[in-house]
């Protein structure tokens, strides 16, 4: 009963944290409008549209809803918009400016906000490193900057923000089984809870990316064995563990899409590098939500069931 109650709480928190995965609020029409705004701003600022889109995509995940009357989600910090008379300050005079030609500076206007954001980034330069520095000076958080940069890579590869497809992490043709094991007790390495769902399958069954994203981590972990981590465009970290090996062509920093093979099922972990066979072969699949301040594990089981149905 305690596990069920805890699971429900985390699921509700997670659903509210990323509405893009759980509703149709972001329609294709809105996506087209957003793309038009990003590209228009890119032309006049010299900042590639993919970075503007990635910033907006990040903001869409850390706020409960998009501001009324808008299609973009970036909410400028008042100090960024209005400025502050202090030393040192990255926003001494404020960056709020008119971008739609009506001669009014409006903090609720998509065009004014994107123009002001682009102008701010442009003040640092237009290279990848310049943009990274501008983002860090605004957000002051490494994970936020890396997430935005990764999302920009994904948008650049696929040239769209409409990336809503998902896939199941093992082929449906494989012999597999899984139950809701999130929150179960685990003993190795000290008292802790199970932060994922175990999908039992035979050694060597291909493991697939469930989402669009960038490979953020690849290597050995004493708990997860050979594992790989992918950060998607919804501020979610997808964790694949106990692998028998990796797909040779996939490296840290690579962009992946649903269905891409990233490794194979194994039974590695619970010891030093190379330890294997302490439990039956299976894929441990975990999901971690980042809200711009904290990152936490949530139950992937409902999403796996949905993706399995969609893939079928």
C-alpha cells in the first residue's frame, strides 16, 4: 500500500512536470507557428533557430503551462528584462526590447521576447561556445545549459520541433516480460529503492532508444553495470542498465531517435567492471525528470505500457 501511494504521488508530479508527453496541448499548428517565430528571430539576430527553439523547449518543461495568449514558453526574469543597477551585473540596462515593430516593449509578446533573447545571446557572439556562455550567465546551472545545447543538436538534425514519436526499449518480437517494480527495496550497496522497471529478456536482445535525445553517459557503474544514459528534449534522463554491451557506432554526444539500437540485454553490475551473472538477464529502464532545480526518479511503467501498445 505504501509503495502504491508513493508511486501515485510521483506519477502525478511527473505528469504535471511534462505536459508535452501527456496531452495534445502542443498542436501541429502551434509547432508551425513556433518554428516561424524562431526562424524569423534567427534571421535578424544571427542566432541559429535551433538554439532559440531549444531554450523555449526547456522552458516549456519547467513551467506548468504556457502563458495565456502565447505559443512560446520563455518567461524572462524581470532583472533580465528591466535591468538592475548593480555591479557586477549581466543585465545592467535590461534586454527587454520591441521585436514586432509596434514600438511597444511587451513582456507578454512572443516576438518581443524572442527578439530580446536573441539580442542578448548575440551580445556574446554566435559560436557554440559563445551561446553556451550566454546561457550559463542567464541560468547559472550546468545541467540546464547542457540540456539546452543537446536539444539544439536534436532540432538541428531533424529540422523540426515536432518530435513526439516513442518506441519500446526492446523489439516486440523478442521474448520479454516486465512488471511494475519501481519503488521496490534493493539491498546491494545499502538500503535503497528500485528506480526503474526491469524488462526480462534473453542475453543479446537489442536495446533501443525510446525517444529523441542525446547520449549523455556511457560506461560502467557498480550498480548498473554497463549502462547508457540519454537526455531527451523533455528534460528527462533515460537510463538503460545491466547491458551486455553497447552499439559500437553510438558514442557520448550522439543524437538518437526512437528505435535506434544502443546496446543489448545482459546481466552486468553489482561489482567491479566486468562483473556479470549475479541475476537473470534483463534491462533496467529508469526515467528521471529535471525541473530546472532538482532531478528525481519516477515510475516508467505506465509509459512503457503505452509505448508497447503504440509500437504494436
